[in-house]
């Protein structure tokens, strides 16, 4: 049977393991957030430019989404592969 002291120690160890997992995952979560931010930012910039230019076809929106995806993926892979390569 486990007593209250054993349960408390188990919870603390579980919390420490969870904290360690978050510390290890933080760079990858940051890389994913920057990817989403780049795509969203450049797409919104293109949307705004289409509105200013009065385009009926959303060329700037499409171009912004493409630039955001390429730039975001390049940044994402540099961050993720940089961590795995021991940099």
C-alpha cells in the first residue's frame, strides 16, 4: 500500500517529467508557430495589397501565401534540423 508521502512524491516526479518534456518540445513548438505566423502574415499582406490595388483576382494573396510557405518551411527546417544536428 502506498501512503500519502508516496503519492506526493509520485506526483512531483510526474510533474518534473512533464516539465522536462515541455522543455524538450519548446523549440519545435516555436518553429511550428513561426511557420504558421509566416504563412498567415504574408497571406494577410497579400490580401491587403489586393484590396489597395483593387484586383479582382487575388494575385497578391496567392503570392503572399506562397512566399510565406516557402519562407516558413525554410525557417522551420533550419530550426528543427539545427536542433537535431547538435548545433
